[in-house]
C-alpha cells in the first residue's frame, strides 16, 4: 500500500493539541521542556507538585542532601554553570531546590508546566497516532509524544503498618514532607527505615528531638560524605570549559568524575590494599564502591571492603552492641545502594538516641501512643517513615498510561521490565520513559542520565519530523535482545542475589532481573550511537497516517485545549 492510498482510506483527523506532553518538573522535566521548545515543538508540562523540583520538591525532610558531588550535579550549560555558585560539595535539599528554580527561570520552562496537576491517565489512539492525556484538574489534551520524566524513585511506599490510623501523635513520610516547619523539641521521635533518607533524617533530627528511637530492619553500609564547602577554584575551572568536563562525565561509568578502581584486590600487597582503602574512605561517599575492580563480582575482594567499613563502624560507635547491630553482615557492600552520611554513626553515641533491631524484634503494630514490637512498647509523639519507594514501575503505573487495548506498560513486565534502551517498550508507541528500567538509571548521576536520554528522544523526534513519521515503537526482537543484554551484563554481579529495590524477583522460581543497565554510561551511549548511525535500528516507524495529517504542520502552535472534558 502506498502512502497516498493510505491517506485516502484514513479518517479525517485534526492534529493533536501538542507535540509533547512532559510529565514531571524535576531535573529531567526542566531539561526536556527546554530542549523540546528549542526544537520548535509545542509542549504541555504536568507536575503534581506546586512548583519545579520533582523529588527535591517533595523530599524536603531535615538533612536531605544529594550524594553526588555538586561539580557534576548540574546542567552543563555554559551560562547556567558559570552563573550558579554551589555552597557545599554535597548540597542540601533547599540549595538544590533553589538551583532548580534558578535553572527553570533561566531556561524559561515554568510557563509550560501546569503545577498542582496530577496526570490521571493517557490513552493511545492509533487512528491519530496520539495520546489523550487527562488530569485531576479537568484538563484534557492530545499529544503526539508522551515523555515520562517522572523519575524512578518518586512513588512513595505507603506505611501500611497495622494500627497506623490509631496513632494519636503526628506522623510523616520523608518522601512527602510538609512545607511547614515541624517542632521536634522535647518530643519522642521514632524513625522507621535506615536507607539513604532514614540515615539523613536520623542524623539531622537527633540534635533537635527530646528522644530519638531508630527502627532498623537492615543495617546499611553508610559512608561519610566528607562534605565541606565547594572548591570554588575547581568549580571555576570547570565553568571555563563545561563541554570538556561533560565529555569526560559521559565517558565515566557513573556519569560523574569520581575515582575509579584500577586494580583487583589481590593485585595489591597487604600494605597497598590498606592504603587504597583508607584513600577511598578519605575521599568519601560512593568512592567506597570503587576500591577494587573486582569488588562487585568477587566475594573475597568484596569481603575486604565490607570488613573495612565494619571496622570503621566499630571505631565510630562507642557501644559495641550498638556497633554490631549497625554493622551489615549478611550482604556484600555495594549490593544495595550505599548510604552517604555526615555523622550518622556518631549519632548513636548521643544520650538521646537508641536503636531497635526490628529484624530480630519486629514491629507488631502501631498503637495510639507509639510502636509495639514483639518484645515491648516504645512510646512516641512523632513517627517518621523513611521506607522508600515503589521504584522503577511505580511512577509509570501511577500515570495510568494505556494503549489502545487498555493495557499498561507493566502488564507486560510481570517477570521483570522489558524495554528497548530503557526508553521505550513495545505496544506503547510514542511513549518515552526517561531513565527507565534497562537504562543506567539509578546507577548513575541523574543529570547525566536525564540529559543523555532527553537528547536522544529529541533527536529521534527530529528524525521523525524530517521523515514525516508519526509513530515509533521498538521492534520486539530489538527489545528482547536489549533485555537479554541487560540481564547478561548483570549476571555476574553479587548484587543480583541481594533483595533491594533494583532487583525484580520472580517468587515462583526465584529468577531475578536486575532492572538498571549495569554496563556503565559509556557502553550505553556507544549502543545508542550505533543505533542512530544505523538509522534508528530496532525502532519501527509507521508513516501510514503521516499524509492524513497534511495541513497540520508538525510542531505548529497548539490552539485547542479542551478543558473539562
Ligand atoms: P530505601 O533505600 O528503599 O530504604 C528504605 C528503608 O526502609 C530500608 O531501611 C528498609 O528496610 C526500610 N523499610 C521499608 N519497608 C519497611 C517496613 N515495612 N518495615 C520496616 N522497615 C522498612 O529508601 P530511601 O532511603 O528513601 O532511599 C531510596 C533511594 O533514594 C536511595 O537508594 C537513593 O537512590 C535515593 N536517595 C538518595 C539520597 C541522596 O542523594 N543522598 C537521599 C535519599 C534517597 P530493608 O532494607 O530491610 O528493606
């Protein structure tokens, strides 16, 4: 069938209201809107929060700060980089939120977003190759492309503990922290959860509370950040040549210029090994994940790093029993995301802080006056849940994106996510999942991941416009091959065998899928480049309806937004 014949047979169609709907005004959404507008596309942004910021808007709990160095946790736009001055090596949430507001203003993206607006669904219409997007504020728009910059760690897990509704004190979640100040003085505060959010909030609240009780299920390897003021000379040097540093970041497996390991553990002498461990500890943070080249795959090598960190915990915590409870012993370091802290272990030397090991003494229920564990009751005025997110699929499920048959992306992912490059999934044309499962995602600096993905998507849309294509979706064979590649790359990793939010476990046969692509950013980019060089190999374009849209200039300003339908 020729294009002319298909046009004659096709129904009369009006063009979609927008070229792109961008969901989420975090660091990805801000960049996406700017890039798409620059490309001449019409953009409609939706954000549930009251302003820009994404996770940095919602996670405003005390102590919240990033664990990527600020030199790299930035947009590598010459003007933006030069005009901003970070205060700290690891900035706090308020500073990051100010930065994202500054970037949103400078990039002039705010006017494209509808804030306090929850996307209630999107439905694909094959006859017009467009989605209809609905919101809780009554807006309904149609769009050619749907770009999810809603993040992989943005749907909070609900604290569904028995009795939670009976609690007569105040309770909060770190991931949905209120905007108003909370007075902890003289209060008995409990924190459930000791991941990155828990570690930070515990450290910050301990000096403010009357009493602080930490409920720990799994001890985490928590590494001091070695935070301090930003080195303005170093920052200034990067500002003089942002492109060069950006290039180096894209050539780094983690998308940020942290030290990389150079040798396997047993290629060092005992003395050298001890020295390199101390060097990494002194550098701080995620550098502890990169002491030896084989620590992620060789248990003996990993044991050396794990035991080194446990020895530091024993040095930092005065009470030996508390130190032991805080020491992770049953999984290798790096197999769950490292926590990065500023004085976490020392917090347990405070008179007003105590630790409850809920692995051995589980929470039975929340009572009107506190927490009942198997062995006793803890009286509390305030309860804080730092229990994490429904990672990878949560935000996407929340957005309720449906294809023409009414199914949702994760309906096809019962045995683990299946994507092409982590960006698209079959049967969902024109839907882009930024930093999705199958991309490096949570394993790398989110600035690097988001910008790389959005540039790829924008270039792909540009390619489609050049060729008058209106529909793209991955070929199932390409998706299968990429999904297999993602699995192969992680097959030797120790972390595949440890349960955490990055591993999908099929309970019937205990098969596991490591959801992010663990091959590093350069390998990922190389594959993306190869795909582009081969004419977007693995993507299927459908031009059937292109001709039907003649008269509708692709990229023209939208003039019809249906309100309230
Ligand atoms: P998380 O790492 O998933 O930690 C959740 C914590 O809550 C764990 O200690 C978990 O225990 C505990 N928990 C969950 N359900 C529980 C239950 N029913 N009863 C008792 N304990 C329960 O979540 P997160 O701390 O929010 O961090 C998630 C990710 O967000 C991080 O890995 C990081 O990528 C990102 N993040 C980054 C920063 C930063 O940049 N500094 C800060 C915050 C978050 P188990 O381990 O036993 O499941």
